[in-house]
């Protein structure tokens, strides 16, 4: 496989980290020429990437066009610098996202995400739109009021947004007495959160949006380290992987490939990245692969929504659960305005699991109903605590780009 051989040669010549990595494992350039050969190499963890961050840089400082950072929630932000070519690669990738969602030059796309704070996704979507000559509205991460005002003024047909934030825009439009379905928006490309369950059906968050707003939702899955996004076509049967840009492997705890369709950790190898290419990088995202031909005719591998983060996997009362399954139950309840899930774990077991809820219906009856919902969905019931908005804010660690809904103690 030419792209893989090119990558290995490039890393051998330019990456201080991989030069050491290959040396320590006695690997020479000729050892890796096929995807099968990748198995000879140890995987690289998030910790390796953070600890040796700048050793991953393969180019001179003067080739860097933009410094991005990962949206990690702990410790120092990890840098992912981009060269001009890397920005073009992002543009190509997101142009494909928009093409899969069948956008064209008659659309107007409003970007409801931050374009500053070293955030990669913002520039990626913006450059993708420019490549396709689709007009952009850089709305940014502003209040639901301002987003609504911008929708009314610029009449976008497409939004790129965090789906739980879309609910706030729906709420705002209802508060202002505006009929949401009279707005120009027809499609929403959802970022940062899953909108489908493990059967690829809309999860409760998506159902909540669709019950109020007659739009088409598209799922995506991306991260700054991957410098790549996986996106859905109009059939919504898993996120398509662009095999020209990335190799995706789904691995178990020991680093072996899981049987076809089983869940495992997404491990990636990037093609065409100049500044910080990655080889066998474990993303921490738990997913499964879909190999059947898509209804759109594509034979490319697709991957499921992120079922959870590897480090967030909880073993509670003998059951394995991900915070996302807890979120899914909470997001089915209209009364709930906001929430934070807290887990206390010891030696790999979760001893305490508390769901802090800010809601309008703080009654014993509602609590019992919610417990029943949890029992049905997860087979276990976390402890439920009601709290005010300010109490919830105080519990939440200071954070910049994403609303934190899960913490471990
Ligand atoms: Zn498809």
C-alpha cells in the first residue's frame, strides 16, 4: 500500500518520536508495507502523545500555519500544529462531509461553533465550505438568542452545531413565539455528541430535536489528533471513513483487532498529514465497524457513533455502562434542564454513581419514574440528586469548549 509506505518513510525521516519508537521495536522501513504489517507495531496512547507532544512534529517551525490544541479536559492542552497543506487536507475532508450531506452552492451554512480558542473543527468546516463555494455564516459559540437572530437574518439552510445546544435554540424560539418550522433551516450537521444509538437509530437527544423541528440530522465523529472527520451520508447508517485520509482499526484491550462488528477502541493512522501525522494512535473512542455496503452504494468501511470513551467505561453493580447511556435516559425527559453524572471508582469498579439533575419537576414521583427508566435501560439505577443551576455549575470543573456532563472522583 503506497500511502502507508510513504507515511512510514516520512516518519523515519522526520518524526523524532517515531524514530525512537521504531528503533525500540527493531522496525525498519521495509517491515511495514501493508495494513496487515501494522500489527507488528505497538500502538501509541494519548499519554504518549501528551508526554512527547513536540517530538511528534515532523516539520520546521517556519512551516506551521496554525497552532491547534486538542479539546482535552485535563492538564495542559496538547498541541496539534498545522501546515498550509494540513489545512487544505482538513478542507478536503470537510468538503466531503458536506458533499455526503448533499449540500450545494445554493445552500447557506451557519457555523455554530467556536472559530477561535485554537479549535480545529471551526477552521476545518469553514475551509470545507470555502472549497465548495458554499456561503458561510460564522455565528460562533454565542447565546441561543444570538443564534436565533442570525438564523432569522442570514436564513441558513444548514447548521453545523452541537445537538444539545440545538435544543436551547428550539426553546428560545418557542419563548419568543417563533414557529421553528417557519425558519430556513433544513439540515443540521451534528458535532461533538452522538445522535444515534448502538442500532444506528436516533437516540433520545435526536428524537427530542426531531419532535420539535422538521430537519434532517447528520452525525459526525472527529478529533483534533485525527485531523479527520467521519460523516454520515443521507442514509444515516454509520459514519463513512475516507480511506484516502485515514486507516481505522478497532482494537481490544490487548491491541488485537476485534472480530468483525464487535466493539473496541478506534485506533487510527493518518495519511497526508505534514506536521503531526499519527501511526496506530489509540483515540480512546469505543466504536464498532460496519463493513456492509451502504445504501448510498459506498463500500468504504463505516463506524458506529461513539458508544463511550474508554476511560469512562464504568463497572457498576456488575454491569458495564458508559456515561452516554445515562445521558440518553436523561435526555428523554423534558423536565430536565441540565445534569452532571458523577462516578467514584476504586480498582476498576464504580462504587458510587450519582446523577445530579437540575429540573422543573423536583418530586418524589418523578424521581421514582426516572429510576424505573434507568432500570429498564441500564439494568441498574444510579443515585438521583436534585440540585439548582448554580449548584450544578459549582460541581462542574472549569472548562472551555465543551459542556462537561460527566466527572470522576
Ligand atoms: Zn452511505
